[in-house]
C-alpha cells in the first residue's frame, strides 16, 4: 500500500512541475496539493518516528509550499491580464495619451510592483536555512525506495525563478499586443477625421453669412427698351 501511495505522490509531483513549466499554475497547484495529501497519508501509515517519516514530512511541506507559490503566480498573472483587458475595453483617448501619458505610466508601475513582490518572495526563500542532511537520513530515504526531494530550498528558488521569467514574458507579450491596438486605434481616428464633415461656424454677422454663400454667375445684360409709337391727338 505504501509503495502504491508513494508512486502516486511522485506522479502527482512530476505532473505539477510539468504544468508549472507550461504556465498552467492553477492546475499545477492542484497536483501539488494532491501530492501533499498522499505524503500525509504515508506519514499516518508509518507511525514510528523514523528518518523515512521525516523525509515524507519534508516532501509534504515542499508540495504545500509549491502549491501556495503556484497560486500566487496565477493570481499575479490574472491580475495583469485583467488590467490589460480592462484598458482595451475602455480604450485610451489618443489626445490624452499624447499629452499626459498617465495610463501607460500607471500600467508600468503596476507591473513593476508585482514583479517586486515576486523578487521579494525569492529573497525570503533564499534566506531560509535548509535542514541538515546526513548520510543516515539519505539511507532512510533509500530504504523507502525513493530519493529525498527536495534536498534544499535551492530547487524551490530555481523553479520560482523560472516561473518569474515566464510571467515576465507573458506580461511583455500582452503589453506589446496592447501597444499595437493603441497604434491601430490612433491610425483609425486620424483616418476618420478626414471623412467627418466640419461643423459650420456659428456667426450672427450678416456679411459673414453672405460670404459663405456659393458664388453666383452675373445676370446677362438686357436689350434696350424700344420707344413706344407716338400718338397724335387732334
């Protein structure tokens, strides 16, 4: 029974790592949680306080921590995609963008702030001290038929760095698409201005109104009138 649970736990762990590399963080978190539950069942099955039990506990804690990290990355990615989608729906006024440039600055600031949160998490993990690992502990792991995993928090940091890089690429790609949409919107607005009729100026000056009338051709000259016949009165 222990061997079957152990194999399932390792399969769930490998699946979680694969999904994380593909950018599917929500699915990866679910598999990490599944692996942690399986390792917890193994801990319960082995009642004695042995090196194998300690190793199982560390693997369970590792998958629990990885699940939290995957959820955090997914939340940050969803937050950035939501902001970009909202900007695309609402649109950015071209003239305001040229004059102030505030929407782009706010977006850049939000992206940098989220990246700083991830970098801070990396720093916290790098400062964490790992548990000592002696030969006896490794022997206990081999006795259970698996290699101890992870050996240190270094593996966690490397994986989080990979996820961080994937998130940066994703946000950069979304931002580039948004820039293209903004450029196309500005081009269409300029083309539309060429076809829109210009409103007539509002003026009460009669002379100005006359000047706006279309030019007319002059009337032809009339022939001279003939003299009427003379009447004799006698």
